[in-house]
């Protein structure tokens, strides 16, 4: 048993039935693989960064860190828990072999009378991203748990361009994927992998282009 595994086992026991109240928010613990993703891909390099951050956390601050990263969840048919954010953090926690994380329920849609009605609501409220590496998918194509996520290098690249001032950080869901799909059509992956500096420079110019105006976080020409 690793130190992180042992520590989180203790955390899980301390919350007894799984509930803990912090800042008027009800948190609960859940096994990582019980959370259902609402996107098909993550940026593996982003996951690696978060995994290293988890590893650096000291025991005294580890629980507070996990609470801060609590996964927002929508309850679906059969009370299935669908995560609507935090995919990169959860993938990092899975990589570090944590057993459980904290989560909070932000909406209960379990009363809807069909899977179709559930997904229609999720699509309407923009709580699911039905693309995988630029290709459209159906809800049934989403991974069943975090272990089924695939890598989208353009998602990582979009975050790097954002950090260089290419576009504004926003709370709009899946903004980095929207920019990833924009760059996907304009910058070959080979350039990103072999000449990152040149790729970012090109992306910064493209991010101010008129064609990007409709994207969230656009900063103007």
C-alpha cells in the first residue's frame, strides 16, 4: 500500500458514511471509477502535471487539497454519477493510484424518464462534450470511467496557448476543447510535436484572427 493510498483510506474512514460539510457545501467520497466522464479525451501532458502536483502534496495539506478539487456531479438515470468538470484532476488521481476523491452533487436529473431525456438536458445545458479528437460522437461512445479517456494533444496545446495570452481563461465549459478544434484544422500536429515554439507563435497569431472571433475567450485582433 502506498503512502497516498494509506492516507486516503484514513480520510475515507474519517468521513464515516462518506459525508463532510465544508463552507456549506456537502462533500462525499467516491471510488474514482464510479464517476462517469462527460468528455472523451484529456490532454495527457496536463494530466501528468497534475499528477506531479498531487505527489508533492504533504500529508497535512493533502485532504484540504482533495476537498478543493471536489468533482461536480450531475445525477443521471439510476442515480449514476456523471462528472461535469475535473476530468484532468481525476485522471491524475487515477494515475497516482488514489482510491477515492471528494465530489458534490450540483443537480439531480435522475427523475427524468429516459436516457434520451437525460442526454438532451445535458446537451442543452452544455454539460457534455460530444467530440473525440475533433470527431463527433454519441453519448454511448463516452468512456465508462476515467480509465477509458484518450489523449488529445491539441487540448494540451490549447492550454499552453491560453497561458501565453492567446485567449482569456473562462468558466465556459470545454473552452479549451473549442480552441483545440480551431487549432486542429490550422496547425499540423507534426509542427506542435517537433517545433513547439513555432507552433505557439503561429497559434498566437491565429487566436487574434477574425475567424476566431466567435470562440469564447477571444481577445480581439
